[in-house]
C-alpha cells in the first residue's frame, strides 16, 4: 500500500519514500500481530565484559547544529541533552564483533518482514539471545553508550523494540529504508559489515530540524552521509529528532544491530507515542509495555532500571 506520505516523499527526496504516519499508523496497529517469542540459542558464544572497547570517543554533532534551540532540549543535573549524532566509533572489540555477528547469523532464521519500514528484521533479539541480553545490560557497555550520549542510558523498558537486527540484501526493492525519524530518542546502530561486503546501504541523515524535513529535495545540502564503511562502525543518533534513511543494498549483504535506550531522568519527555509503537507491535502487546513506561516512579534511576532489568546508571557514573 502506498500512503500519502510515501507518495510525497518519493517525489521530493532522494527517491526514498517516507514511513506511514497518522491514520496509516492506526491501520497498521490494527493489523499488526504480537511478535512471537523464540527459544534461546543453544551453544551461542558467551558475552564477556571485555568485549566493550576501551575508548569510544568520536566525532560529535549537537542538536543545535541541526537547528534546535537550547531551550527546546531536556536539561538535568546541569547538563543539556544536546547530543545529536556521535560516530562512527568502534564500541566492540574485533572478537566481540565476531561473536555478535555469529549470534545475528544464527538468529536470521527468525527474521520476519515488516509491512512498511524496512527489510527483514528480528525484534526483541534480547529475548532470544543470552549474548545480546547480557551485552545491552552490561554495565561497561551502558556506560560507554551513556558517555557517547552525554546522559545516563539504560535499555528501553518497552521490551519489544529494545534490540532489532536488520538484514539487508540486494533483492531489487527500491523502497528500503524509508526516510523516517525514530520513535525512540536514543538509538545506537552497530554495523556488522563493511563496504567491502556490499554496495548501496549508505546511511543518510538530514542535518536540520525534523519539522523542516518536508519538502527537502535530493540535492539539499543538509542531506549528509555518515561514513560507516568500516566493519563494526557504530553510530549514536538522537533518533526522534533526526530524519534518516538507508539506501537500498544493490550487492551483497549488510547486517545491523539497533539498540534503543531510555534516559530514566527524562522519562516524562520520552518521545514514544502509543500509536508509533502499536503500528509495529500490535495494540495488545503495546498496552502492558506502555503502562510499564508511564507508571509513576519515585526514584527514576532505580525504578526504571528494575523495570528494564538493567544495572543502575546515574549522572555521577558519567564522569567516573
Ligand atoms: Fe531509524
């Protein structure tokens, strides 16, 4: 089905359509089915804390460089939540990458297709793989991600979208991945292949406000490509405020692992909308997750970490 948003996107921007919005999201939510859980992978590699690379400093862009005013951004603990894009960096060691790649290869048989957003994917990968579950709940991994973002981060308490594995292949489709911004605020993407493995598959973003994207054209100088050609290249993106897209893969295979995080201190400002989530997961699966997100807490760092099964990460930990 082609939506109005897709049609307008196709004619104006880089020949990539845009994802469904508004009424289309509600229709997708009514059709979406609760994702099925799969048994864990027997004999998969074991996660080790030493798989987190020591220094993950990298190029950084601030949201103000995308046109956002400082007063529009979250503040806490004397910090402005202003990180727009960091990377590419190597967050895992080569051995850690090899193991993650093996896990993703073994999960590929569980991958399904999504109706409107991307190529084949596995959602809730942390519910299927002890390796991935332990990776995203490893204190060192979370601290590295939090320091990239500049705010304390834990795995998102909405369980279904927490880790997604995307499998891109040269299948002749021209409509993946559509221009979109994420429902999630803090998104980390780990590339398991380098440019030697595939053609196409370039990650583009619009260096402007999300509300300025409509009408941008393919030759708009604000459309940039992130240099993610190296295997293991990892990008942090403030996904809800930045329009981005991936061009179709025309040769070979590209696999990415996408982790969605949550800042317990900015829970009230979390950008997820019920219908954005329900369009992917179905209404029945979204209701309990939504309650888990919106139920009041006394101590944000402690209470949301318990809900997410995560170590506690505080503001003080960022500087430690
Ligand atoms: Fe995205």
